C-alpha cells in the first residue's frame, strides 16, 4: 500500500519497495488477484451508492489483506503490541481489524477521486478550517503537517474546498521499488489527487528548490512528518508513545527559510467519512513541530488503528534509553 502523501519519500519508499518487490516477484496468480482487485472490484464498488460501496469494501478489503498479506498484518499487530504491551490481545486484534478496514476504504477513495467535485466532495470528507485560514500565510504559503494517520489521500479535496494545495511525495514513474503495475496504479491515483488538489506535485526527483519557490509564491504544501531522516538530513529525537521517535527535521528548516505558517492536519474517521481539522501551530517552527507531534500522539492514543506506521515501528521508534532520559533532564535544567 502506498501513501500518496509522504514527507520523506525515501523512508516510506524503502518499506513499500519490499512490498512492491514481493508482488513483482510473486506468481502469475498473485498478479491476477491484483488485477481483479484494482481493475475490476474497486472500480465496480466506486459506482455503487457511496454508503454501500464503503460498507462492502471494508469487509472485502480486510479479507483480502488478511488472506494475501498476512505477514503485513502480523507485523502491524506486533508493532501495536510493542507499545500497548498491557492491552489485552482481543483489543489489539480489534484495532488491527479496524486498521485494515480503513486501509480498504482508502483504496476505494482513490477510485472516488475522479467523481469528486466542488458540489459533492463533502459526501466523503469534511473540513474544519481555523479562523483567518485564508489570511494567514497568503504571502508565504502554508505547510500542512500530517502523520501517517487516517485516509490521507482525502486531503486532495482541499482544492475542491477552495484551498489549492500541493504535495511532496516519492517519485512514481521510473521508481525501481515499484513494479509496472504499481507505477500505473499510483500514477492514476496521483493524477486525480492533483486534479482535485489544484496545486503542484513535487517529488524527490525534482529540484528541491521548487518547494521553496512554491511556498514563497503563496501556495500551500502537505508534508508528512513521521518519517525517518535520510543520510543528507538532520534527524531529531522526539518523545513519542512512551518512547522516542527519530524523524527528519526538514519541515522546521523549510518553514524557517520560507516563513510559511505551519498547521497540523488531523484526520479522524466518522463512519465511512473522514473529518479533517486544520490546527494552527506555533509561529516558531521548532516549537510548532513539537506541538504537531504532541497532537499526532494524542490522536494515536485515542485511535491507535489510524496510524499506518505500526508495522514500520522499528525503523523510527525505540524505547527510551537511560542516556536519553538524562539528556532530557539536563535540557530541562538548562532551559528552566
């Protein structure tokens, strides 16, 4: 599964590349199942009444994930259990089912994108904008900070809601981690996402200076925060879910250089619909990112199954070490 809205494409790309390679090297039978899913089943469900389509895809999609991607499902479960170790297995299992139900709905979202317009997008997504959202950042643009939580592709409806926006992702065409089938599917996904978003699609294959130009021109960008830093980036360690998360600090540096206002994008499920709330963050970019991760952690604590990263936990999260606790205490004494 590919999250179309990702801040560090290499980090997500490495994980997705393993799945893509597994699919590409699978049997012809597996290829047929993929073709039936993406070329027959999902397009058919997208033409049903909205409520019926999402009800059916939740059940069928979960069955598909559990039947043909059992290793993915088990890794996701183990990630949850690692953090919520005191939670009963029955509760963990319910979270796992909720997650893959949501993943199935997100896949159907892709096929609804081309049917969405300014008049009907509220059938599946609703936005809550803060006061003066248009006024803030008109000069320098806005950065909407999100986590891998919820049906992130629905942020593409921002353009239909009157707020054109761009996004930064990994490249699709020519990506060696994606087989031809996945490249075609993801190109389809991003074509309609950007049609609705009405902004720039910038990838890791583009000149990064393009992001600065876009933000300085007043356009907004969606960027994901909960991804590991690449070798060329500076990582930052943040407290997260009882441990520490090691992530890129690129968003804060980008905001400092472009003077872009930062907002946290909160995505919560409401039946088959998604509610997206944009929350203004601190004017100081580093403090804003602290706030963003606190908000993301709160969302995850309330609905753990919304987070995509549980099966990728070992790459970005670790238990607190004695040294990290001592360093945090020292920082508190220094700043107090």
